[in-house]
């Protein structure tokens, strides 16, 4: 086998006097063949420095009132609450919804409006008739809502214009920061969680969020959580228990989402895990039923030290016989 020999590499001047074999090995290994690293470092340090400055100009933005202005500017890009929550005022007022058992009241109200219109057009005095109709309306309203049947109360609890969880939160808290995610890659919009302050004290809020129109209801899945939503709530319960935040939950759901995918992901296990955890937390828990509380979907955030219900709210368990 033939062998070749290479003559030693010789350096002259200051480079030769301060060059070692280890420098050559390190420089060759790093891809800088034949030039020592120390020499390269000295060359860089000896280069001329250039001074430069960076200036930043503070841009003033429009300051919004909390939670939103009385007359929000709908032309503001990103909405008026983009820095707080994706929940924003509706561009249009919600349309009034009349339940079936309220139609007699609407007929009386229409008669009052017709008589007032006739009085304005003719200039005649119909004050006695108007007062009589208004008294009749008030009495009918009192009688109706004093003797509501169970199914009528359920219909009121499911009223589409009933205030949602975030409507309540932005009216009772001084500050609210929404927290997202179950730390498994999902964030269920049917359950909203976050930290809010009341009178300077921090609380952990969580609740079912329904939509205020068809578009929002589809986005929020009509307030029916998947296992991801209950696991997000569970994560916030552990967080609140660790930091000593009292937990306040708001319940408004027809029930947990009962589709095949949710069952495959462990809907029952997620609800059971929440029940077991809430029984063992050290911080106090207050649950408020603000609409309807449907079965295990409500119990998963409803095992509390104190359970409250708003007027005409319902809490029920569905059973299959």
C-alpha cells in the first residue's frame, strides 16, 4: 500500500509564535482550515466598531371603557374588546321573542298601542280606556307569572334572550381575564373560564356559555360541552385550589354533548373526574344556576358548598326508562 507524507505547515511572524497544535485541530474541526481560532478572535476584536441607535415611537391608541363603551364604535378594527375577550357587543339588538303562553299579554299590549295611536291621530281623549287596558295588562301579567306551570318555567329558562355567562361576568367583575385550553391541545368554547376581581379580591369563574344568536350558538355548540371543556374546567379548579382562589361557577346547559366522538374521548370519565375533584377541593365553591341545568353536564361544575338559582331557572336530571 502506498503512503504519502505531508510536509509540516510553517507559519511566520506573530502567527507562528502564538500557534499551537490544539488551535489547528479546533480550527480545522470547525471548518476554518489552517487559521487558528485565537487569531480569528483577535482579528474580529481588532475590527472597527460602528455605533448605531434604535429609536421607538410610542403610538397612542384609543382607550376603551370597561367592559365596553355605552355607544361602541362598530368601525373599530378588531372590535372594542379585542384586548379582553372575543365576547363583544352585538351589532344589532336581539329581536324580542314571545313565548306561546305570553301571547294573550301581547294582544293586550297591542290594543294599548292602537288606542294610543288613535288618540294621537284624532286628538280625542282616550286616557280612561288606556288606563283601564294598562291595569288589565298588569293584572294579567301578575296572574300569569304567579301560576306558571313547570313546562312554562322550563321555556323561560331556555329563553334565547336570557343573559349569558359572560353578560353576567362583565357586569359583576371589575377585571376579568379569560383562560383557555385543557393543556391537551383543545379549547372548548362551550365552557368559559377565567380570573376576575370583585371588590379587589380574585375569584376563579367558570360557566357554560350559550350564544346570543344562531351564529354564536353554533360556535358555542349551544352551551353543550365536550370532554375538553370539562377538562379545561378541571385544570382551572386545580389552579384555583393551589392559589387559594374561591371558585364561582355559572350553570346554563341542556346537558353534556352526547355525540359519538365525545363518548370516544371519555365524556363520562371527564364528568366523574370533575365530581370527585370538586368534593376534595379546599377552597369554597359557589354554583349559580342562571338558566337550565341539565343532568351530568351541569353537575360537572355544580358540586358546590352553596347552590343558588336565579328566578325561573331549572335544575333537572334526565332519565331514560
